[in-house]
C-alpha cells in the first residue's frame, strides 16, 4: 500500500466534515463509527458512511468499526462489506480468528487495533491471521487502562512488540495511535519523532492542526534523500558486498536496504503530490 503519514479521524455521524478533511493535508481519512459516535447515533452514522462511500474521493477512506462484541459491530461489518472503503479499522483486536472473520466477511483490508494485554500477547498471530490484514496499531488509551498504567512511557515495550510483530509478518511499519492532547503540539512532535526512530511510520490524528507536524516528521528531508541516492549509486559496478564510501562510512546490505526505503518513500510522496 502507498505510504500514509497522517490518518485524520472524522466522526461518522458528522460526515459533512468529510469535504473539509479531503481538502486538508492529511494523507487518509478515517470515518469513525466507534468512540466518536454516541450510542443513539450509531445507526445514523453507519448510514452516513455507506452513503459517503458511494461517492468518489481524492484520498483513501478507512472506516473504524465498532468492536465485534458490541451491539453494533456485526451490523457495521455487514453494511461495509464490499464497499469502496480502502479498509476497515478493527478495534479491540485480541483473537486471530475474529480478525480473520472480518477480512473474509468484508473482502477489505483490515487494520487491526490492539487495545488489551491479550491483544499484545497475540500481536504476531493477529498480523498473520489472514492475507487481508494490512496493518497493526496500538490503541494506547485503552491499553493503558487495561494494564492500569499512568505513564505513557510504560508502553514502550508494547510499542516495540507491535513494531516487531508487524515486520516479522511482512507488514508495513505500524502507525502510531493518536496524540490525545490536541493543544500540545510540542509533545506530539517529541513523541512522534521518538517513535519514528523506533520503527513506526505515520500517525492517527484527531485534529487538522496536528497533521502538518506528523506529515513533516514522516517526510524524508532532501539531504537524507540525496545521501540515500548516493549510497545506492555507489554500489553500481561493485562486486564486493561491503565497502567504505568516499566519506569513510561503512556501507553494507543493511544500509543499502534502508537507503532504498528512504528513496522509495520520497518517490511515492512525490507521486502523490503530482497526482494532487
């Protein structure tokens, strides 16, 4: 799938906000049937989503279902099966067989959100439950509640567990959960930058003003791209597997793989800008 830096949540019972979200800087939109929608508006929100998906949009739309165990999850899944949604976000993912069921019944890509201790323990099994599983993420607020944590830093181990499970399963690097203190852009910057260095790519956002921070952090800067291209170019015509470049840096297959990732990412983002 194309790289997505920012996933902007839009409450599904307020689909009128979709035009504004599409006109903004976010790479993808997530219509949220779960946390953002009160119980008495669930059916209305579902109808709004299916109607919206009948139209053409310039950016991918993912839909966050209600949990399958909730009173609304099964109806959400039935209504969204076979639609033009780019994929479904499945909250409260704990059991691989239930994740598999969503992939099979919907025919859509599944972004499994792990929000419990059991989900973390089953992360790799969830990631490999079905070829339709496209991404893993943590639902950090719910996971902190389940683990009875008061310090976000205590989730570092769970974050790395999801990074490792994703890559072991051949999935893209996982996106980060939303930063809930919308006014704290400095905190968003620091937390996102740290997580990026630890294997995450992209982040859910709750408000448009968070988008530019997230997009900038996950966009390679020109110097980084130039250095990556130079490393890839330096391997041309070489028979040896490793060497020192003209600046005395050791270059091997691992460094070249990272350079290719940077160049591929920059080119994919450039193509998106041209298409926009």
